[in-house]
């Protein structure tokens, strides 16, 4: 008997999430994973590495709560925002019985985490304006436990309409949780929904240090929710989710100096993004530039496959989304350093 036959049926049938690192590629300019171009410098105190870390490091929790304008009881730290997504599904969904709802095209880990845990998926595609179809979502609330909305949406960059979200939250009271993934919110902070947390017990927000803070490598994210939800997640989370070195770096990143460094990085990225968007919009090879609210921009090219291949030949690795519904010829470009953006434009201009 094959060892594979011993695995759960869901795992045997599962296609793993195709992360940028799994897809790979050959090149010297990596603009396919929405990573920051730098991380900053941090120090480590190794005196406590022989001890197990605290489940929720107080300095990290307190500093992130202050940064988000919340109470510490409303914050949970995890191994990236991905673990926050996984914990919500494991905590609120019965395998083989319950379902989540997502709005494609969107971040792939909502579906992967659901499938891995034997939880069903209801897909309500974005409407023609690339907004969640709130009427359709509300109509299916009794079928699901969790509704995942990504804002800014990855890969399209669109922000969730606040009026529609409020309608959904009102309808979801006592019926389902509404999870707003704000992994990229530092690039458009006024669009955050965190101010609604004290009004809506059903609202949950996912955050991360991977993007604006430039710390994808340490895997540290946050779930923001009412204390009752946080308490339930703490029943499920691993005993030591935040390693001591991660806690030290996260606390430094959330210090006054660290927040200032993050804001400088965000300002630089937004400036480079605006310059890139302007030049892309003027190119005859570009059909559409999508909403640019994160540290990336999704672009529909006249000939996406050819453009992707030309970039790869030049050693520039981008992310191809042309296989996703409604995203034919679409390529996502992470905003990197000035020289990297110049290299992208140089390749684009070779066949004007």
C-alpha cells in the first residue's frame, strides 16, 4: 500500500498553495511576493534562548495594541497572518460540516486552510466593480461560519466598500464572523476597519509585520477581535507560537523608532508606486492598471504571457495571475527599489 493512501482524503486531493517561493524562478530581481526591499537592523539578546517563550509576549501585544488603537485583550499574535486565518477556521468550523465564504479572485490561503481542515468553501466572486457582492453574501450567511474579505484585496488592490461592509456586519450579528484581511493596510491606513471592532463583535481583522514592516522572514502576524474571540483562539493556538527572537524583533519594530522606520518605508514605496503607475498607464502595452492600494500593482497587459517571459529573460521575476477568473493577461508587480522599478520599465519600453 502506498503511504499516500494513509493520508486524509482531503490532503490527498489538495493542491498546495503556490507561494512565490514554491513557484520559484531564475532571476536577480524578485518582485513576485509583495516583500519589502529592506528589513532594517535589529539586535538579539540570547540570554533566554534556553527557555520556552511566552505564548503571547506582553511587550509585543501591548505595543501592537497601542499601534492599532486597541486594548491588549483585543490582540492575538501568531506565526504570520496565515496562522490567524488557520486558527479562525479551526476554532469556528466543524470539519465535514461547516463552510467559509470567500470572494474570488482573492488571497489563496483562505481556501487552502479550509480544504486542509475539511471545511467547505462558498465562493461568491467579486462583482463587475471588483467589490464583494454584499447582497449575495448576506443571502448565504446561514450557510457559512466565516466570511473572508481582503482589503486591499490581493491581487486586485481594491478596498472593501465601507457601506457594504456595514450592511454585512449588521446582517451577520449572531450568525457568522466577518474577517477583514488588512495585510497591506499600512499603505492606505485611512481605509482600516479597526475602528469598528468595538461596535461589532462579529468583526475580526488580520494584520501582519510582513509587508510594510519588512519582516516577512520572521513570520509574525496579528488577529484583532473582541476579547471573547481572542479567548477562543487562545484555546487552539500552539503553546509557543512566537519564538523568542521573533518577539524581540517584533517589539523593536513596534517601538517608536521602529514605527518611524516603517512609515519612511511606506512613504518611499507609495512614491515609487505612483511613479510606476503613471508610466504604466502611458504605455501602449498596458490595457488596465488596477487599484494600487498595497505595495504592489496588478496590470493587464496587451500580451501578458509575452511580457512575463520578457521580464523573466531579463532576470525579473513577477507574479502571473492570468489563470485566475477575470484576470487574463494580468501580471502583479511588487514595488521594489528604484533600480528595480527602472529595470521593469526598461524591459517594458524595449517593444513600445
